[in-house]
């Protein structure tokens, strides 16, 4: 989590960071976290009301895309991604609960553009 209470996900290929995803956890659907055998990845998605809530920065293309889902590489020792799915669901739910208990305040809007 960063200072703006966003979930920051860095994706590496080898030792190089290839992508960074940013999303406010309250916009994620914890129940939709699943494993995609076709992509061999764990997938997180936005709540229907928040559409394309994930900012996906792809470094080699020097671009930021707004998307409704993010596929995360499956840990090599987690065959069906079950442990990763459980950890992500717990992280999202815990972050949503923590944000729900903080007083309402105007959050600083950050814009990522390229």
C-alpha cells in the first residue's frame, strides 16, 4: 500500500520490472479473485460500479492503461494459485475494512498519465 492507500503491484520478468499496477482496494471485487489456467495467472478485478479502476503502467511501452482486471503471475510453488488467491482476498478485504473505519475525508486525487 502506498501513501494514498492504493495497492501497488510490481510485476517482474526475471530481474526486470516490466509492469506496475495501481488500484484503490475499495474498488476491487475480493470475490472475483480467481485462477486463470489459460493465462497461468491469478486474476483480480474491479467491482462493476468502478469499471476500469486499475492503472497498469507497462514500462517497455512507456504507457499507462486503465483496465478492469489484472493478471498476476502464479507463484511457481502454488500450482493452482490457491495460496495466492487466499492471500489476495484477505489483503483486499482487510484494506477495505480499514478504509471503511477511517473518517471520511477528501482524498488527494492523483493522475497517472503518459
